[in-house]
């Protein structure tokens, strides 16, 4: 049994609630796993895995997002692959405003090689302030890779009566920020009972999160605790589980009337193919962005996808992202630099689509709202292991829609603007 298949059986069965057609993407009971990589066969390795945002019921959150679940998720607080070493805020400070960035997503994407990558999660952080992105988008994102070997002292395997393997945390988790889940290096000087990653989040919790009312109290009522939790959650991107399935050829895919990309395209265009768009825009003498048309046509097969994962075996030619424009492409020599730790090539692993913006709980009507065309993540091909380093920096490239890609020529749909 290979790495991917074995870890699928280790996953809790409740992690996914929708079935797919590929056996390689399901656990023993038919539920989709949270794992994006699949090394079970040559053909499977080249298949693009699509990620979809799914709401998790409140009573299922602990199981779905716990350490033992190896989750893939959007927003909320991160689930650390190594709970004893939460990420320090200094690693994810916005280069413009200097505040801690907000957790955007994590993908559980284990690899067969090397042994240190048996468990592997990619974390992505983003400054939520659109003004910072307008000033310098390169300083507003951070991507980090975390890995653990199979023989991880922080986990121990136990057997239930049905002999199904489960994972139990056998370590003491590190102290984390009450607001965001980063390493809690600071402490409330008054009550000494709450920790924060930064002075910024300590003030935020005091003024918005409700700690002002709770500080120093021996106990608080459940209603107050729930209110504080909800207020703290509002400081973060909305939390969703990422469920995955392989991309098909589109024969069974249902094309909807709306491709909801905020500020980008009206729903009447989401179901049009390339020929129809070209014919229409010939009449208005507007240049057609071929990459945008190809993007629109491909995405329309599964309009609600938020992630496209396409990492391939290292013996194969790297996959290419689905670009949203002919413009704003990175230079592989200058922009996609080799791994800063081992010098190996970085290649495309996955991309974040603009549809994800619909799930983040942001104000799309604001003039400086957070926005992107696509976020393309490149990672070390060697999955290099760095002693005493729990988080390795990787690269992200942001591409925006071009004007020829209908950026400002089509009004947003009512659904996207609401």
C-alpha cells in the first residue's frame, strides 16, 4: 500500500460528506478524503484535483478540523500539523501595514518522498486589507510548507474495537493566540490567562473580541463564552472545509447560469463559450484575452470550484496553471526562484481561484476590497527537510484579470455584489 492510500485509511471517515467517482479519492466507507495528492498510478498523478468550499455544522467542527483529521480548510484558525510548534506571527507580518496576516487556507498534501514529507500541509496567509495589496501585493501573502515523518513522536496510533486506525495527539500543544491561532508569545498582563500573537491582536480582543468583559473573572457563563467565540471568529475569514474530487472532462458537469467572480463577470457570460464571446466582442472592436476565455470556459464546467491542485510526479513535465489573462505572467527565471533552503526548482502545485472570495466574509462593495484573479503557488520539488525548521517558505504569484478580460466592462452579478 503506498503513502497516499495508507493515509487515506488513517483519515477519520467524517472528514468528508460527499462522494465522488474515483476510488483513489475516497476512504474505506466512500467518503471523500481531505488529501489532495495521489500517487497511486501514473495516470492519476496527472489529474487535476478540484477543491470546493463546504460548510461544516457546528457540532462537527472539532472532528472535521482537529489535528487528527489532517484537514484541508479555508479560514478560521489553522490546524497545525505539528501542534507543539505553532507558527510565530513574525513569519506572517504584512510587509505594508506590519500587522499579522489573516489565515487564508491550508491543504493537506502528503508526499511519498522524502520520508520527512509523509505528512505535509501547505499554509497560506493573506493580509485582508485591499489597500495593502494595491500598494505591494508581493508583501501581502505568505505560503509555508510544514512536514512530519511517519514516525512522528507527537502522534500515537490506537486501535478501536473495529480495528480501524485512529490518531491520538500524545503531546502538549503549544500556546496559541486567542484571536488567530498563531503562537501566543504574549500574555494578558491583567488576568494572565489569555495569550496573543501580537499587541495588535491583544488590542483587537480587548475592543472587539469581548475580553474586556471577561478579563479577571474566575468563570464566565456559557452564553458569554459563545458570544466571545463568535466575536473573535468575525475577525477572521469565514471557515469552510475544502472537499476535493478529480476534474472530469465536463460531460457530466452541470454548467450554471452564474460564474460568481466578484467584480469580474456577469452571470449571463458564465455559460457562453469562446466562440460566442469572440463574435460579440468583434462587434465592439474589443481585443479578446484568449487566456481569460480559456479560463472562463474551463471553470464553467465546475463553477463553484475554489482550488485547482495539479502537482505531478517529479519525473513528469510540471503541470501549468490555468491563467486568467495573457498578461501578468511570471518569469520562471526571475519571479519563480529556486527553493531558498536547498536550491531545488520550484514548480506549480495549486492555484486559488477568485470564487474563494465569495466565502471569505469580506465587503465586496468596498473600493479597496480584497481581490485577485488567481493565486498560483509554487513549491520545492524536493520537499526538502530543514533541521529545526517547522515551516519552509514557498512562493505565490498573484495574477489579475486584464481589461481585455472584461475586468471593468461587465457589471458584477447581484449574487456576487451582495
